[in-house]
C-alpha cells in the first residue's frame, strides 16, 4: 500500500512539473503594461463617441491614428459607406512571420454626448479587485486599449502582416463598415475581435444577427374631447400590437425580440393620434429564425384591432450572425489552453444575444475568435459601466500569445 501511495505521489509530482507554464518574459511584459492600460482607458473614455457624434469621432480618430503611428503602424483612413460619420482607422505592420492577422474593435458607444459629465471616469476597489468606470469603457474602449497595449508585446517575427481596424458605427449594425470589414478579412490567417467579455471570463461560439423591425400604423386624427369617435386611434392599435406580440421573444439562448422605440409624427394631448411607428430589436442566429419571425409577425398583423387602422411591417436585417466554424473552435481551444497555463478556466458561451462585427469578418471564410476585450459589466444599460483591471495582464498575454502562435 505504501509503495502504491508513493508511486501515485511521484506521478502527481511529475504531472505538476510537466504542466505548461506561462511564458515568463511575456507575462512580465504584459504585467508592466497594466498601469499604461488604465491611463489609456481614461483617455479613451474622456473622448465622447456616441454613434453619429462627428466631433467625437474626429477626436477619437486623431487620437487612434497618433497612438497607432507611435507603435509603428502605417495609417489609412477609410470612409464608411452610406454617410456614416467618422473614418474607419486602419493601421498596418509588415513582419517576417508567416501569418496575416486582422484585429478589430469599434470606437463608437451607445452613450450620447453628456453621458461623461453624468458618469466621469473613475477608479474604485471591489471584492473582485480594482475597477475602472466610464461610459463605453467595456464596450468597446476596453477592446481598443487591449489592442493598443498588446502591440508593444509583439515583434516583427510574430506575423507576416498585422492589420488593426477600428470602425465608427458598430453600435448601429456597422451598416457603413460591414462590407469593408469583410474585405479586410479576406486572406487572413485569422481575425481577432476585441469585443468585451464578462466575469467569469469567457469566449463565445456565436453572436446573433441584429435586425430592425418597423411597424407603421396609420389612423385618423380627430378632436380628443369633442369627437374622439370620429378618429382612428393609431396609438391604441400600437398598444394592441405590443401586447399581442410579446411572445414572439423566445427567451435566453433563442430568438430574442423586443419593442424598443415608439415614434409619433404629431404628439398632441388633445388630438387622436393618426401616425405611430413602432421599432423593435430582433436577434436571430440563422436565416430560418429570421424567416419564421417575419412570417409570424405578419400573420399577427393581418387584422387590426382598431377598425380602419392601416398597419404595415418591415423586418430589416442589419448585421449577419457569427457561428464558429471548426477552425474558429480550434482558436477557442487554443485560447483555453493558454489560460490553463495560469491555472484558470476560460469558459465558453454557445451563443450570445449581442451582435458583433465577427459576423462580417466570418463572411470572408476565415477563422474568427470573439470576445478578446476586457471583462466588464454594465454595457447597454443605465447602470455604471466598468471593467476589471485585475484581468488586464492576462488579457494582454492571451492576445499576444494567440497572435504569436497564428503569425509565426
């Protein structure tokens, strides 16, 4: 029995000695970058870049062009299509390695000008470690900061060609930049997308298509007190549509649908409303879900509840879904193996409800790995948005390690 126990202990000791360890030099360099990452996050957050903010996009474009130039990149400003505000900042490096890689992120946020005054950048401690707060800090200024501070960890032998692309309209479906991202992705060994992750840190095998649902209701105006019965109340019909379509949302991990905006051409208290538009957010993982939703919605709207009301619907696909291929799943397993050298598990979500530019990159037929930005919380909510600074060294280490393994 003693000999068996001794043999088992020896085996365990041998296994522990053989377990992969992080590259000490790379980890030291990544850790040394952490204070600079915090400073960069502050600089990024303090430039307000709500989608469509021309002043903010110009300032951020200038900041990024200077930062990427300082890191040795050759800068190109690419105009998005469709009148989208702000240049796509593209930076390139030539190396001596074997693989061509594209790193993507976005500078626009969901916060319009004035959000910074209400929620300025700040640092705070928590049970999980130090936090940094600010509008858009998680989605996706943390991703930009990760890219900027991964670059100094690389050498020319780590890639044949490295491209960074940061667009300005991701939060509105990348309608002006999606095709450009697809073109930039062609011929790449892989595309690394720096959208945020959560806590515990995780990757995702899929993101959703983002679609817009628009329903217009035409009624008839009339005096609300003198002759309401002579009118056709478009707002009442809108309320019926909202109530009768709630179940078109199929819950977490499935098709998601929610009404998010109500618009009126003339909102006057004493007039029966005659023109109302409902706008909804639809998330699907494939074309079958998209087609099924459209058929179900149109069926629900065939007969208005308010006699005389005219109802028309449009379901518009904005951004394609991303579904990991075998090659993308191999990248996920590579990332998990890198985390295992820290003794940490990197979780995997099968599909997130958010849509990302990974969908456009994947249209190029190349491997894509998503969620390489900083772990954070509060994106797209009215709660304070923050990132976990404790994770910065390993996030930089992960990105640099993947680039080295793919590019050499």
